[in-house]
C-alpha cells in the first residue's frame, strides 16, 4: 500500500475533523518550507520521524575532466521510527 498526498490529506482530515482543503493547504505549506530549507543548504528534521539532509560533493571523473558538483540527498529514519518498525518482526 502507498500513502499518497491525497490519502494523507483525507486521513489527517478524518482524524482531526478539519476540512480537507485546510489540511491540503497546510501540507503544501509544509512541503514548500522544507524544500526552501533544503535548497538553502539546511536540513529538515521531524522529531520521531525522519531527517532529510543535502550534501554537496565535488569530484572529477578523471584528471582530464573538470570537477563536477553533485548534490546528494540523505533520508534517515529516526531512532523512534526504527524501533517501531523493528517491533513488527
């Protein structure tokens, strides 16, 4: 099963009794704020859930080519989430 944005909006709306339109606006704002933070070189950390980090790496394929800059995205589950997932085993 996949949790899509629409499914998340409906489920959060059901649990909080907020209008789906309000939940969708909040979710889109959350995504926009997180994206801006990552573009600015920061990291996004949602306590007890996950950490998203962007690292810039410079490397050359060989000595004849100029250096290239890569951005690597790292997503790590929090310890609390890992513990809950490990309880299922």
